[in-house]
C-alpha cells in the first residue's frame, strides 16, 4: 500500500490498531481490531476485551492487510467517518 496523505480517508473498521501515544497512560499499548468508529472514538476489541478510545487524545498505529504500518495522529481522524472522505487534506511532505 502506498502511504499518502489520503490515508486518513481510508476505512478503518476491520483493521488492526494500536494506541502508540495517549494523554491517558492506561491505554497506551492497547491493541486490537477496530470494530466500531464514531465521530470522536474508536472501539477496539482484543479477544473479549473492548475499549473505547478518544481520537483527539491518542496517536494510533494501523496495520493494513499488506503489512504496512502507519502512524496517524487521532486529531486528523476526528469527525464523522462519512465526512472524512470530503475533507481537503493538506500535503505534509
């Protein structure tokens, strides 16, 4: 997978996610499959444990099926998933 700024428009439900950084130290390192996404949160499930993580206060590592791992600041992902595809993305590099 080619990593471009448009990656924030990707559908994240079903991908593996890990909390890389957060203002809440208790959730750092939690990983699992994303089972639900709302405007401000991701719900990750690891086995039978589910946690709801606020997007604005965390940085995530996403693992895609081809083996690509991408780090994305949750502030870029805040907003309704269906509106994210309409967002104008500024190229950062």
